[in-house]
C-alpha cells in the first residue's frame, strides 16, 4: 500500500504541522516549497505571536551586521508580512532592529496587541510610538530598551492611551564598561544615549499607575525621580535598578519604603580597573554605600 503523499494533505493539516515549527523554520522551509504550502504557512492562526527573540538570543554576542540598514530592512519586511498575514490577530511582537516604517503598520493592523518588545531599534522614534499608543490600546507589556530616539513623549502617550500597561522595560547600554558594545554598536549611536531620563520618570509616575514590573538598568535616574515613580506606581512588584550609578542604598530605601512585597534588583555593578578613578569617590565607606560591595571588585 502506497504511503500518502504530502501533496494530498489539506491546508488545515499542513497548517497544523507547520504550527510545530519555529518562525525561522517556517520562513526558510514550507514558504518556499509551493503555493499550497505557502498558504498553509501563512495562515493567520500561525501569527498570533511573532517572536524573533529566541533567534537573537541564540547568538552568544550581537553582530555588527544587525545594526546595518540592510538588516533593518529585512526585519521590517518580515514584520510587515507578519502583520498582513495575522489579519489583526497579533497579540505579541518581540523583535529587534525594526524601524518606524514597519511599526506604523503594526499600529494600523494590530488592535489586539498586548506585548511589544522592540529592543535596539535605532530608527524607531516618537512618531511611530505615538501611533502605537493610539492603535494598540490593549498593550500590557512594552520593552523599548536601547531605543535612543524614543522619549518621555512616547511614554506619556502610551500611559494615557494604554491603561493596562503592567510591564515596562527601559534599559540602557552599560556606559560604565563600553567595551561590551565596542565594535558592535555604532559609536555615534552609543554617544547619543538619552540623558533626560528624569523626564521619562515623570511620565511613568504620572501616566502608568498600574505598573507592576519596571526595568531601568544603567539609567542615570536621580533619587528624586525614583521617588516619583514609587509614589506614582503603588502596585510595583519588581524594580530593576542594576547599574543605576546615581542611586545610593539610602535613596532606594527611602523611595521604596511604602511599597510592600517589592523585589528590587539593586545597582550592583562592576567598574573595570581601566575606567575607575579612586579620587572621584574618596573613601571605602562611600564605596560601600554607592556600590553594594558584595560584588564590587577592583
């Protein structure tokens, strides 16, 4: 008895089979076989989530090529296709290195979006984020880490129009040890890192009262700004302040004293000997307060 041919499978069967593949496997395999397989591999049921983060995480270190216009164009093309094929069903997007161009399409075609992670997007600005805030009002989680062209304006709009925001990730590059990004992230981009982070803190405190999870790694946040956040976000359960050099232990205790059951990742960090200047901080007692010396090494 002859074995059944793949050509005889219905689109529903093929779609079920392709659902067991990763996005990358679908993109490089079934979509290239024939029209029937392409239709099955682009069925809207397969595009409720569009998550490229596992692919990025599988690489030990970032590639300089990821910061090129050519790579950005490829990511934009994939995202636009995913939005088109999803028929409005996309609820999760995790990508990197996209631009305003594709995000504007997300704002128009993803009314059910709940999670948006767009780390390391050099060409995403307040322009597209304003449209995201208006078009994706079901957002619950936003990650705009390492996006230097996004400002407090976007945070204010997202907070105003997306009342269900529970998670915000706004991490910055490690400026204490820039060697981690040297030769990978363009110097011009590293030097353009946002400085007015206290204005962003004001926006968070004023417009995101339901926040439960907040990441601000390597932010130059001030003690006053941290206090504003803690007062404006009484439901915080997790606060990541790793690498926040402007905050002391006393600042953190004072700001978070009213928040019960709050888990805090403190600003512990390692300063390489090459960039450490002892005269800046004076004596060991001050080291202990500023740097949580359980992992402080010189």
